[in-house]
């Protein structure tokens, strides 16, 4: 049977209205990759899996929610969608709007979006507007304009985004035949942690899959849920989670509490070290924010706060490394140049 996207596979489990007309790029069905090398590096004696959401059509997990949000809007004959974005939402919204023949408008914080993400939004035909302010300022503006004009807001405060994003939890349970013991993931605007917890709870009610403990990880320079207050000027290299006022912050805290998990912070250096380690040990290259969940896992294991022995752990990696290649290339040494002669090559390789 040909895979048809998350609405086709799981639509009967999602709370979406009857007027919805599917707009799909065959998102979802991303691999759950066993990461034995990294598990061993972190101490071993536990199973570690990477849910690699960077293999969605536009390179991030946002496609799961966007197919639901845009399909609902398309079904009621909306002509324009809008979002505030640190990059991934912009690319996803633009792609699905283009697929539906709709106009897309994205607001981004000036100078705060990785080039790979901005390029995607532009390639898919979005009207991109930079604002002299933060993501939180941009989100306030798009909420205001959609309250005033018939434009569909497709940020994660749109409930259909959460419905679509739940499907990743379903997929994890389908592959493992149960929920993992721990789920580790990055936390920015907090829509994804909210969606995963909702998905695991729903599947547990339907199929008795059990529930994971949830470890949400923010970047230390953008950690309002850890600090207990908004961060007015969030700063982190993990641009996808550079958010100081998470729209679903309360739901994220509730997910952590209900699951007997927690939300912690990781420094930029810890996140970047994990990004490199994951690529080197497992051949999985993710954007910086995507490594935050694993960085948090490493912190908790090293501190003794999380005993992973004998456990099954899933880490969600939300976006592909090509979303932000400059993080790698800006500091790399230039490759050696040699003449096209075998002895010159042998000298470098063999010494």
C-alpha cells in the first residue's frame, strides 16, 4: 500500500473538521533509528532511538502540523495563511500553501533566521517580512492581523497544528509496539512537547501503549520555562528554539509534570557538542536546536538525575542539518589542496 501522509494514515484519530481537504507532501513516516554508538558513549546499558523528523518534506517536524492546519484552511476556502517564524514554520507554511494554491506570508525576526530556512520560505513563494523585533513580537503581530482580517494563522497556537504533530507519537508506538520509557525533545514555542504528550495519552487510551516520561530541553539563553519567567531578549545558536515567551508554555509544563518528567536547559556549547557527536557517531546530521533533547539527556545521565539503565529512550531530532549549515562551515578548516598526482594524495593520507 502506498503511503499517503499523516492525514490519510491517522486522520481518523485527529480532531479535525469534516470540511478539511487534504493538502499533503507525504509527510510523516520518518525513521526511528537505533543509536547504539551514542548510547554506548553516554554510558550504555540502554536502548536509544532517534526519531529523525528532519526527513520530512521541508526538512522539519513542522510538516506534520502544517498539513493539518493548511488542509483545514483550504477546506473552508481560505486564500491566505500567515505565521511568525524562526525559520522552520515559515518554510513549511510556504510549501503547503503553495501546494494548495494559497498565498503565504511569514514574519521573521530580523537577522535571526538561519539562511537555509529563509531560503526555503523564499523558494516556496512566501512573502517574507522581517520585523525589527523578536519572534514573540512577530507572533503578537500575526495574531492581531488575523483577528482583524480573513487570514489563517498557522502557528502552533492553531489547534490543528497540534493534531497533526500528535502523529509522531503514534508512529513511535507503532514501531516500538509501546511507548518508550523516556522521550527527550527540544522545547521552543512548546507546541511539539504539547502535541507529543497529547498523542501518547490518546494512544495509551486506545491501545494501552503506556506513557513515557518527558524530558524537554531549552537552550540556556532562551529558557523561560526553566527560569520561571519570560526572556525578553532570548539568545542562542539554536535558532529554532530562540523563543522567550512560549505560546504553549503552560501546556509544556503540564506535560512534564503529568509524565513525571521535567524541563531543563542546555548551554549552546553542550548543544553544539551533541550536534557534532550525533553526526560523527551515528551519521545523523541535525540542526543545532534538534540536538537539544540529546544534550539534555547527556546532562541528566552525567549528573545521575536520570538512570537510563535498562530503559528505552527516544530522542526527537526536529530538523535536518542542512537547515543551518553555516554553524558547521563557519569554523571549519579549509580542505587541503593537492596536485592531481597519486604520490601527493598518498603523502596526505598515509603520512
